[in-house]
C-alpha cells in the first residue's frame, strides 16, 4: 500500500550533516548545521551544562512523573524573565502566558497552531530570506505565508526601505515574524532606531509581532541587549508572541528545551489563552520532556509468558528486597502472576530507586 511513496528530498540544513557523515575523506569540514564545535571539530558541551547534569544525577529526590501539559512552571517563569526582562510590567501584571515547548521549532509550531485557531488574520509575513523551516512550520499550521523584503544583496545589509514598504502594504492585523536578534541566515539585524520605526509602523497598522528568539546572547554577548527588540514591543503594552530556543545559547541541541510566550492585554485574557494552548499541545505531544529514566524498559511489554526478565542485576535485586521487601530470583526475573495492580506503584518505586541509586 505504500509502494507509490516517492523519495523525499533531504532537509536542506540537516541533510548537509547526512552528506558530511557519509564522506570518508579526513579533510572534511561541516559548515552546515549551526552547532558549536571544539577546535577538533567535536561537539561542545558547556561546563555549566555538565555541572547541572551532575547535580541532576546526584539528586535522589527527583522523580520521573509527567510534567504538566505546559511544562515546568519555574522554567516558564525564568524563560519569560530572560526575554522580557526581570522587571517587565507585562509579567508583573500577569499578562504573559508561557508554555514549555519542544525547543524553538516546537514553540513556533504551537504558536502558529494557536493563531490558526484563535486569531482572525491567517497571513504571516516572514523575512526574505529566513530560516528554511519557517515557511513549512507556518504552512502546516494552516497559516498563509508571504515574504517581506529584508536583505539587500548589493549592500549585503538590511533592505530597510523594502521592509517598511512591504509591512506598510500588509493587511492590518497580519502576523509578522521577526528574528529577535542575529537574523538567520543573513546575520543582519535592524539598529535600535530602525526597530523603533518598525514597531511604530506595526503598531499603527495593528500588525501582530511573532518573535523568533533562537540566539539570545549571541548577537552582542549580552542577554539583555539581545532582547531589546522584543522589549520595545512589550513596553508599549501591546500584544506579542515570542518563541525561545535554548538549543544554541545553552548548547542544548538534543534536549529540545524551549518556550512560547504570548503577551496579552489583560491577565484574564492570558489565562484563557493558556487554556487554549493546552488544547493545542495535549493532542500533539501531551507534555514536554523532563529527564529520561535510565534504561529502556520496553522489554516489559514485549516479553511474553508468566515472567518478565527485568534486566535488574543481583545487587539491585538485593537492594529491592532489603529496602522495599520485594522478593524475586537474584537473576532479576519477576513472576507477573505475583503482581497485582495495587502493588504496581510500589514495585515501580523500588525499580526506580534500584536503577538510580
Ligand atoms: N529559529 C531560527 C531562526 C533558528 O535558526 C533555529 C535553529 N536553527 C530555530 C528557530 C529552532 O531550532 P530548535 O528547534 O533546534 O530550537
């Protein structure tokens, strides 16, 4: 039934890494994907990340429960402060709802799905050029994508006139995607003065700003300075969306850490918006990741018969008997027939403690 499926092209950015990995020549150099590398060309993990991981491993109080649909509330609060400023009045007035999403891509997608369901204007203007995934994310969410002029190849700088003309001609209420700083792929950002003119034009036409912040801290080296564009749009009291990625600035490419914030007019609106964001997220991926329990336990449901060969070793079995009073053969085999649904949580706690102690 799938024989008609044609080969899809490689992703224009991630496909570069696929080609790089296939190349046997030792002289090879991968300049495609935006990921930090050491002098030896190896992936770089920041010391602060290593230290945080160590703390997580040593913290025995950590559990592996589901996060809420909108993620960790402390993370969401910190993420909003990082982009809008610790002293942001919008945050103080509870007009901001922030939801933890799957890095920048997931945050953009959740924001786009929300807009497609609840916002009256379905056209989003994106800079030309922009990150290659933007048009796909917005199209698949049901928005219609139009370009606005951004880059002038002659000056290798900003086409500020073209930008003002195109946004000036956009229908009122249209959504506008703005790179908060370090525009990808051009590396060309408006000056603060130009941002102010963009803000005035957009607010006068009721255009809705949707900021993509994937590089906070990369443009100037200061987290606050790199959020200036966003903060100008917050200071005027108007609405705005912001998608944050921690892939680049924390070096957390694989963890998929990100957040979507929607700044609303009132706290009441923000709370209703948050309830609708949950409706978007729940059927999409339920809730964002926390930190994986060691090991793959899928064998428990794959194995058949009366027994489960858990993979627990002799010491772990002894630990579970000593601390949790659970008895099984020392090779880690448990008889499923001896288990009942009331005892499952106790067994799960014991296994969790055994594999993490
Ligand atoms: N927006 C822009 C402009 C980007 O360059 C990137 C990363 N290449 C992202 C969003 C999102 O990346 P991620 O989903 O890995 O956070």
